[in-house]
C-alpha cells in the first residue's frame, strides 16, 4: 500500500473524497492529513475518518525553507511515499517539489494552463469564457505548471457568479481527483476528461 499524505489548508472536501476512495483494492491508503492552518475544518473530518493528522503552521517559521523542512520532517516521520495537495494554499519552493517529483499531485480550479494562481472563478467570468473547470496535475517547480493529468469541464452560464461556479465545480473535483490518483498509481498517465458541460 502506498502511504499517501493529503495536504490541506481549509475545508478538506477533496481530501475526504480521496480518503474515502482509498479502500479495498485501491493501491494507496491515507496515512497523514497535514495542514498549515491549525483551524482548518478538514482536520476534524480527517480525525472522524481515523486518519492521523499534523499541523505545520507556516506562521511559526521565519522563512519558507524552515517551513518546508518541518513539512518534510512530518512526511518522513509518517513514512509517506506519495503526496496529494488538496486545497493546500502555500506556494512550495523547488527545493521541496524536487524531493517529491513524480510523487506529488495537485488540484487546481481552472482549465490549466489558464488561470494559474488565485481567484480562478472570477477571472474566468471576467474574461467572458464560456467554459471553466478543474485540473489535476503533476507538481513541478513551476506553480500550477506541471503536466495536466485530468480535467473536469463545466459551462459558464450567463448568471454565474464566482460562488455558483465554485459550487458547481466542487463535486466534479471530487470525482476527478480520485480517478486521476487511481490511474497514476496504476502507472497509467492517460489524461482523464470529465465533460459536464450543459
Ligand atoms: C478546491 O476548489 C481546490 O481546487 C482549490 O481549493 C479548493 C479546496 O476545497 N485549490 P477543499 O478544501 O478540498 O474543500
């Protein structure tokens, strides 16, 4: 079983979707939920699922190198072999991402390569786009820049707001991320496409 860490900063709904999928014949198990935010709602959800949790609060560290060394120490203590970033809202430096190259995924709420970074729903609406989505990608040293392994796609309706778009996209993220994780751990890099356009 591949011992997998799920890194969160918030509600952790993608973490829950991944953890719930990691049973039975799944090649991985959730071995640690790690948050940089002590109050992250996902920590309670992880405990309810009986997954060990840890907090590395970035505010306790003078610089990114110290923060990332502490993250790495937690991952090593839990003998982690694979990492899923699931709503983890800290930028990771190349020193950290290089250590996990080929063993770390992220989910980003846009149709990458569009809208790297923050406020993706608002930016898609402001641009007048007719569709939007989420991407799961391999993590490299470039922010939101690694190879895309799967995407879910929805229509942007005329009356959409960032909030309605996010709400319609999230359930698709919960389908996409577990599907990509399963496939990658099976050694299959074929891109997954979920088309939920109107
Ligand atoms: C998701 O939209 C994810 O794509 C983004 O942050 C959100 C996290 O939601 N990066 P949750 O914490 O998984 O509920």
